[in-house]
């Protein structure tokens, strides 16, 4: 059944009352994303027609707004200043109760960032991080505008995480009672499960559409875009709050240590001296929306590719087969060739295996003029949040024309199959890609573009 | 907002294969027999040999449950799993591993083992499955606490419809250790596998299912008599209501009495409506 999309009356659209040029001017002039903070004193309830996206019918998908919080900065301005100044957010690991000698991407502001009083039953480091992240760049107030305008039922939530609130569960296990049950204050039924950050985001924003957590290890934060695109195309919802949240915890610190994948120094992606990852934490959020409902949005979501390695639980396919499949599928779905991609934000964890194999795969997928780098030297590997954080870095590269060169890559490995960008570079970025690969051989690639570009 | 605002084009898929495993019914045939007789057979330990020996040594029970029912569903549908996307759902993931890792981390964190760690990821069952089957198809592991079963059915249905490709769904939960009982009261492990294929694309159709999402708050459908006590606390137990309708379709006594409508809550504000009927094999709607 082919239903044409409802006409959009931009004059009646209180959020997008600025033209694209005006919005750009505001953003570029203030550089604090105040465009997201436009005061909407009167939000009209507009009836949204049901169901347009049917199989085969193209639906434009755009990114309406986004924000990121990581060790490299709380909020977009801080993140981009760190990247511009090549200031790493990594620090010596000093979590209470651990003497593991490694560098981590820790969000130090978390200690002084309590949850709102109405959300305190959901206390966990992961949810604190989500809460801090939601409050940056006017994101939360923007969400309230969107749900008021579209109807809370027409907005879904998809959150990627690898470890959810396991840090809180770990703490609870240090204080079990004699019978083996949790004790106060850890008796939190809505925290000790995989959907904890999804539960939190729904409660914090009032979203009433379908809500789900995706947990596919380190590809989680990318796969939420693929799933959200399907939900919107299907007509299930008109917009999806997509997020990636993962916080530092013992499970991942000691787990990656057991695999001998943790570096004792700040990670050096693609450098010949690299010897492992730096684990980080991050919360990133964006709103993916039907394009006709967001005429002022600057970024288009062009496509995604998902695949499995079918090789090993914790080692990438030696020829990068799954990575190639994910990238090629993402390009095909974006109707682009590899030469069309101006920048690729790589998975680039600084593990020996990933970095070499990823360049092997990349060389089969993009053109030689494409710039490629890893930003994990700034943030650490933020695991289930990495796909979202790096999608946001890609969006900022498209918006600003600044392509981050790989921090800490001073002596690129000779045997790399694709040149890695080391220095920050100014370049018009019209279309960009980001890779995320996880345990279980789970891969996802996303492609974004300047809208109309 | 009027309730009709959420209803959209009726999308359909076919269920072409079912797999199930629990201590009460080791496979689909046993489940159907139990429904008719009210007597449940007890299954033996699981060790599915579709997992290569090298991987099977390291595979935890949660992986074996998932792979078992995924394999059962594909065999019933005579579907080669190589190009079939997969969706895995569990509210808690592998609770035995969580319990054991948290106990280790509380005392001797440096003793966490590499195998324990890589088995702890939520998508571990899909990782093992993809390796066993040589499948490079997309794999998605999801959770939504009490609503994990219904949201996973929706996700698999949307993937099947939007990608025009088969999707193998597995919904499962183990039994909860004492420390995690507050979040999950599951005391009987259960795994359910379902193969969704685009409507009318194979000759092995058990049932055609139309699905819609509605903005209302509803209660869960009731579980089959005799199973409610054991599985009402298990988030994947919600799948048994669907299996009971499917079993009724495939039962020779009732022939093709095709209709069933099931509504599952997706959360506090929305529900998944499944309209189940028999479909002539190979007939497109």
C-alpha cells in the first residue's frame, strides 16, 4: 500500500521556524549548539498521519539533534575543543578498589553528577552517565519538544550498551547478605538487568513508543541506528531517540585484561608500538527522524550494513570478511561507491589484530582519497557506546569540516593496508562512514551525509 | 491522541519453523503432546552437536539452549541458516555467568577468565550460532526487561518485513540465582526459537501472522494450563501463549481452525497485536 507522506507545513512548525541558513548561522556564530535551545513557548499538538513507510518506498531519514559525553568532554563543545586541540581525555586508572595499571577514558564529572531526585531509584554509574549526557547541548529539552509535537507514542527509544548497569550489580555482590541476596541500597529491580539504560532513558524523557536495548558488545551503539531506521521506515514511530551508554566497570577492565588486550599506556591506534586498548566510558544520544518532519535538520542518515564474522568469539576474521561485508552493504544501501566517502571513523581500538585487519578490509571498500582515522586516543574504547560516540564525531566532522587525525599514532605500522590520517585536517566532508566491530564477530557500519549533499 | 494514530499498514510474515526447549519439553513435538495430554516429559541435558567440538567445550548452557532451538526451527522449516539474520532476546543474559563473574570480581578480580568474559556478552549465543553455521548474516541481541519477549517479536517481525528476508528469533531465560531474583523471578529455564519468513515465500508455512502496534495498556495473554506455575516468572515464558496457538493449528484433531488473535504488551503504553491464521503454502497475500 503506497501512501504519500503528509505535507509538512513549515510555517506551522514551531521547532523548525528557522531556515537552514539561519540555523547554520546561529550555530556557527555561537558554537554552543544554542540552535537546539530555541524557546518554544507554544507547542501545538499536530495530528501526525499514520503509516507511510512501506516496504521498498524510500523514506528520508535525518538526524535532528545529538550530544555526546565522554572523557574527551562533557557536551559537544568540550569534545570538539579537545579534538581541535589534540587533548586526550585518557587518565591513569584509579577506580576505587582496583590497582589495575592501565589508562582509561573516565568521565570525572560523574562523581559530582547525581541523578534527579525522581530518578534516584535507578542509581548506577551507567545511568548517571546517561543522565549527565542527556542534559548537555539542550538535548533533554529538545526531546520534550519532539515528544510534545509528534506525540509521545510516536517516539521510540533504542539504546546500545554492552554492560548496562553491571557496575552496580558488581557493587551489590560485595555486600550480599548471609543468604546470598542483595541488600539495601542495591535492591533495585529496574537496574540489575540488560535494559537498565533503556528503562532509564524512557523514564527520564517520557517517551511512550516502543523501547529496546541492543547489546551486541562493541557494535551496540551503531546497530541502534540500523534498527531505528527500520522502525521509522515501517511507520512504527516517526522518530527514535537512539543512544549508546557504557560505563567503566570491573567486568570489562578485568575481562579485557584476562584477554591481554589492555594497554599499560594510553592507547596508540595504528601505531607500530600499540599494545592494546584503553577502556573508556561514554553516553551519546541522537534523534533519528523522518526527514519531512525535520526540515531544519542538517544531517542525513544514508544507510547501514550489519554482518557477522562467523569466525571466533573474540578475534576478528583474519581477512576482515565481516568488516568488508558491513562496509559494502552500508555503501550499497546508501547508493554510494567507496570513492564517495570523504572520511571514515575507524573502529581502530589499538589492539594488534583489529587495526591491521581493519585496514585490510578498508582497502577493499573505499577510495584512496578517503581520509581514515581512529578517535580512541581521545576517548578510549567506549565499547557499547563507541558506535554512537563515533557517529556523533562523524556528524561533527561533516558540520565543521574538521577531520580528526589519529591521536597517539606517531609511527604508523608499516604493514597497514590503508594510510591512516595522523594529523587533524580541514576538509569538506559531505559523506562519512563509521565502523564498529564487537565480540561474537558482530559488525556494523553507518553512513551519514550533509543533507542535500 | 486517538488510538488509531499508531495503527499502520498491516504487515505480515509467516512462521515456518518452531523450536523449543525446557526441562518440561525438549522439542516441539513434546510440547504439542504435553498440551494435549497435560503430561510433560522431562528432557535430558543439552549438548547440541551442531556446535563444533572446539567451540562446544567453551559454550555455556545459555548458548546451548539458544543453538538447540534455533537448529530445531531451521530443521522444521528445511531452511539453510547460512543467510538467515538472527534476533536474540533475554531480559538478563546468562545469569550463571553474571553471578559467577560478580562473585569473582568481588574477591579476586584478577581471576576472571577469558572464556568467562567473552561468553558474558549478551550476543554470545548468536556469535556461537554464526560460527557453527558459517553465517555472515546480521545478528542482533536485545533486551527490554519484562517486555523482552514481545519487543523481540516486534523487532524480528519488522526486520523480516523491512528487509524482505527470513529472521530467526530466539527468546530465552535461564533460572535466576538468589542475588538476581529481585529483577527476574525465573526458576525454570526456557528457550523458544521461531523462524519468520516474508509472507508467501516458502511452502513450509505453519501460520501467517499480521502484526500491528497499538497505543494501549493491556495485560499479558494467559499461559497454557499446567505451565503457568513454572513459567509465569520467566520473561521468555510469554512466548508459550503464542506456541499454544501455533500448536492448536498444527494439531491433527483440530485440523485447520486458523484464527487466533494475541496481544502482548510492549511496555506500559503500547502493545503488539498478532493476528494468526493458517496460510496456504506458497500463496502470496
